[in-house]
């Protein structure tokens, strides 16, 4: 076991505690497996990588399935049976599965048949994105946690991989607590060690380590996700090395190398997790931007037009921008027909000049104010359905709107718009809406 753990730790850095704990729980050879294990943590923290590596090293027959793909439990059961039995639906077998399985009783029966036909090996079922199980039948989670008990003498384990903690999975009855393992986010030093493993052989360790630290100094506050940081490190390395190739600097001129790449890193900050274009297209756009600096507005407009949002979602984003940058006291003036006349005084004009909303930045607003502005600026009669609320969640997921608070059920969430004025003007232009007319700073 020590040899297996040491090999895994060498190949998977910064996850020694999790590897050791998971390998100790599973054991070697014919050791009995625990009923279930629950691994949770943010995406990109190594849950799938560690689990697959440990199971492969221990030689456990495994079925990897993603709960996102299952619209019925029957599809999940049949997919697991296909993986464990080695059945591959193809034209040879008329795309048929190992067996038709409509309920949990048939699933358990077929699991026993597969185990006996293969000499009762140790088996495991790995469920990725297992938070989706909360939307399925109420008995699915308790049954999977007690699957070893229900199959009697079959040595099988169910491993849940989730981005949510176990407290969000509480079932009403019959719920057997799985063994819980937490995968915390990587620290800054751990990210440096992991990203250093993709160092090109043509450059020294010190040079590439300095480059990684420069990239992390820009992006670490925006994202701690390893896949996104890997993408940013690979994307900008060529530009970082340009002064070396031209002979203008050596590997120790960190200040000069930083000045060369700083503008490009700041431009990429606006597209973190919003992969509007591929890396190759992004590099071509950067070259076009440098050769034609006078055409910046057209370039930004082209980027914004690639952001495909539903019609009502664009109006929700516009409403979020207006709610962030307009004082609440001006809503009556902008969005009501009979608001009365307001005489501007010299004090009001000076106060407005002193605190420009565009310079101060976005301010938080409640959900009811966002919806009130949305229904005021849209021409159609839209009923407040779940679809509208789901589009607000989509804007938060895309990081076009950020949510503040709301973790406590008694505390209603507040939001802030996270896009620039140029971006919102391009969005408004697509729906033929004059957003500047409704902005307090320009009224």
C-alpha cells in the first residue's frame, strides 16, 4: 500500500492527505469495501483525478458515470450495468444494453449476476456531479448509500463526487451516512507547484516559476480554478517569451518581461470563464488589434455580438446595469410615466458632478428593484415565471451579474452588475434599446 500511495503522490501533487485516506479506506486485494464515500469540493480540485488513479492502482472494476446525462433512473442503471459487464452498444449487437432495467430490484439482481460471472471482484460505481441526484426520485440516494447491504455478499462501493457538501443531500429516511472526504481549493503555492509540471524543457525552472507567479498575481483573485489558470498560463507564455526571442532581454529581466505582457493579461481578465473565442482566435484578434488600434470599438462590438444571450436575458442585464448605476431615488423619474417635474437646483448639479456613478462603480440592488426596472423597460407583457428567475441565475453563473449575500434564508440576496458601459451599450444596441437615455449620469 505504501508503494501505491507514494507513486500516486508523485504523479498527483498537493493531494497527499486525500490520496492516503482514500487508499486506506479502499484497502488492497480482497479487503471489504465501505458502503459509500462522499468526495466534495469545487471543480478543478482533483476529485475525479485522485479517485480514478486510486481505483486503477488498486485494480477495482469501476463504472464512471455523470449524473448530468441521466434524465431517468433507467438510463443510469443500464449505463452502470454496461460499464461493469463490459457491454458496448454497437451495430453488432443492435445497440442493445446488457439488460433492460426499470427499477432498483432488477438493478440489484443484474449486479449480482455480473459479479458472479466475473468471479465476485471488487467493484465500484463513481457518480460525478452527484448533486443532480437531489432532483431525482427520493429513494435513489438512500439506496445507493446502502447498495452493498442490498446486494448482500457483493463487495461493491458507491463513490459520490460533488461540488456541494453532504449537508445539502439530507434525505428524510433510510439515509446511511457515507464517509466524507473534503477536497479544499489549492493554495497559491500549491498552484505554482502544479503548474510548474507543464514547464517546457527549453526554459529553466526559475524562469517558468517567475512567469507563473506573475500570472497568478493577476488572476488569483478572480479565479482559483486550476483548469482556468492552466489555460491562462499556456495562452500568454508565447507573448511573455517574445523579448527573449528578439534578444531584448534575458531570463532575469523580470521587470521588462512583465511590462511586455501586462496589457495582455489585463485584457484577458474580462474574459475569465467566458470563453467567447478559442485560444487561436484570441491570439489572431490580439494581432489584429495591435495592427489596427483605431478600430477598437468595432473589435469590442464583434466580441460582444458573439455573446449569445436570450432576448429577455439581455433586458435583464440592461436592467441590472441601470439598477447598479442609477440611484434608487431616480427610478420614479426614469421608469414612471407620471412622475411629476423635478426642478434642478445648483446644489443638485454640484452633487451630481461630485459623485459620478460611472466613477464610483456599481452599487448593490435587491431583486425586486431589478424586476421592477425590467418590467418597465420591456415592451412586451411578461409574466413573472420561473423562466425569468432562472435567467437571473444564468447571468450570475456567467459572472455578468454578481450575487452578494443571500446564503442565509432570512437574508434576501442583492446583486451587482459586473459589465462595462461599452459592453451594455452593445447589448442594448442588439435589442434596439437606448440605454444612455435612462442613465442618471447622462440625463
